C-alpha cells in the first residue's frame, strides 16, 4: 500500500470544519474511546457537526443515545487536550521535550 500524507489544515479546509468539529465528527461516528451513535456514518455525521460549533450545542440539539461508558465530555476533552508526557526515558537516558 502506498503511503498517504494527510495534512490536518487541508482536511479542515476541504470539509469546512474547525478542529473541534472534526473531533465531534469522530465522536458521533465512533472512536477507540466510544462506540459513536448507532446509524450515524460520515455523511449524516458531517451534516450534524456542521450545524453545531460546540459539543454542548450538539448534545442539546440532537436527540440520540450515547453508546459509551465514557461521557461525551470526557472523550471530547481527551482529543482536544490529549495527555502529553514531557519527560521520557529511552535506553535509560532521560529526554525532555519542550
């Protein structure tokens, strides 16, 4: 399989989405952290998030069953503010990032 480079800014521009809306799109379709919403695929999901600029707006407006043990807010926060380890050890030598 040939490698493909995907650039975030180009994807956001082509889909006319913010980064936050892209996260919401993944959430409604499903991720490793949540099952998404039954019956929501790329087309319907894209329509849903284009109508909402925030998770709060989406959750208030759409009537759906959230199919995950993780709260929507927790999943959203994980992607918007991912945990980052700034100090790691490789071959017993510390490396500090930043």
